[in-house]
C-alpha cells in the first residue's frame, strides 16, 4: 500500500525538475499561432480557407522533418529505424487528404465571394510542398522563381534540388547489398528529376521475388510505395475538391487549375516500384 507521504514526496521531487513558468499556451506559442489567421475579406468562409491551408503547411513541416530523418537513416544503411518515420508520414498524408472534405463544405458561391481577395497567391507556390516533391525525387528547378523574395525558403528548396533524393539513397542501398543497380543511375546528376530505368526495375524484382532474403529492402520499398500512394490519393482528392468548387476555370496565380492538377496524377516518385508488379 502506498503511503500518502510517499506520494506527496514524489510530487515535490517531480516539481523540482519541471521548468518553472511553462504554460500550455506558452509552450505551444498559441498567441502567435491563433493570431496568424488574417482573412482579407469579411466573408465567413475565408477563415476556413485560411485555416485549412495553414494547417496543411504545419503538417508539411512535420513531414519534411520526418523525411529528413528517414533519409539520413537510409543513407547510413539503417533501414529498419527509418520505417517509423516513413509510416508516420503516410499517416499525416491521410489526415491532409481528409481535410479536403472539410474544405468541400464551402460551396462555389461561398468561395467566389472572397476569391478576388487572394490575388496571385496559390497553393502552387508552396515551397514546403515543392521541397517534399524534390526530396522524393520529383525535381523541377522552375519552382525556385516563386521564392526569390523568401531567401530561406529559396535556399532550402535549392539545397534539396542539388542533393540526392530519398529514392537515390534507397537505390544506393540496393547496390551496396549487391543488387545490380546500373552505374548510370548511381552516378546520375541528382539535380535532375529521376527517370525510370529497366535495370533498377530488375534489381527491385529480385527483392520482391525473394522477400525473406531481402526483407529490410522489401519493407523499405513498401514504405516508399505507401508514400507515393498517399501522395497520389491526396492529389486526386485535391482535383475533385477544386473541380467541385471552381469547375474548370483558371486557378489563382494564373495556374491552369484542374487541368494542371490532373496532369500531376501521372507522376510517380518511385516508378519501378509500381511497374515491377506487372512482372511478378
């Protein structure tokens, strides 16, 4: 039976080691976060529009944090510890996809009341989303021009463009394990977007045809497919939501709207992990 004095003593001892003056609001900087919503119109639904997009950017910050850790682990050959971060990213992607359903409660009439106040701003310009694409291997230096006035964002995206992607690191681990990854792939210009390669497909096929032998690489591959799958699901829901709200009209910032978004559905970050399934 626990003595009351023991409980009280434990509470006092614990309090000695707790930071003094730390509050929930202070720790989370809630005053800063909750004052960051600044709608440009007096329309009720603009607050939802702002919060949805700000929340996505916060989740993207966490995703980048996790992908960076996973990439460092994979690059070091520590494949199993990387699974946790990659699995967490997939869960976050699911939450981001579900948030489109909340935005879809806004009707076209609601959106058109404040759309003009958005000016040239567009999710097309999200530096964090472009950095995520880049870290996964979908590299396009043309997006740098949108961030010339934000030096830190520009530098982070540029660094990602010039560095090996998560997939580059995974392919290097394939080669180190003795699988036949072509030298042309291992020594390619990593600043360029990755292109599918039959030799890489053949190497992954060996993994998938003998999963017990190559279990860590097989599990890594499936975690990568999870990321690509979730990204495609997010893109598809984005297309449906945008078409539901603005139809086929031009997007803000001069983008092609739904037309551009539909084209993104064809992209695969890890193409051979999809194509090999036909040959198994």
